[in-house]
C-alpha cells in the first residue's frame, strides 16, 4: 500500500530564512535525514516571495507523509520563534 505524501507551504518573514536554513543548510538537511520530510525555501526569482504589510514574506514548501510534514512544520515554526526572539534582542547571528 503506497504511503500518502502531502505538500504544504509555510509563509515566513524573509529575515528569518537564515534561521530556517541553518549553518551550511544543516536545518533543512536535518528535516530529510532524521525526519523524512523535505523542505525548500522559495527563491524570489521563482515568484515565491511577496510583500504584505510592509514585510517581505518567503514561502517554505514542505513534503512528506502527513506526520513528517507536520513535524517539519513545527520545527520550522520553532526556528521562526527563535529568530523573532533574537531579532527582538538585536542578535542577528544565526547558528
């Protein structure tokens, strides 16, 4: 029986993208290695960015089984929260 695959996307402020990618792409690669999901941050050249409310937003495309995609989405949201906290403290360095 084939395993169901889902595709979803998550809009994030462009300034948080480095936190989502991680040093050398570690965070995104980790989604595939340890969690089975795949995530790709949209490129502005692909038309996957837009400006709303004065903020540039980028889209992260996530694919995997429903469980894998949900775990990946939660990890990415956690990284966004970390990015927001650091930005609020003036800390712009990514891990």
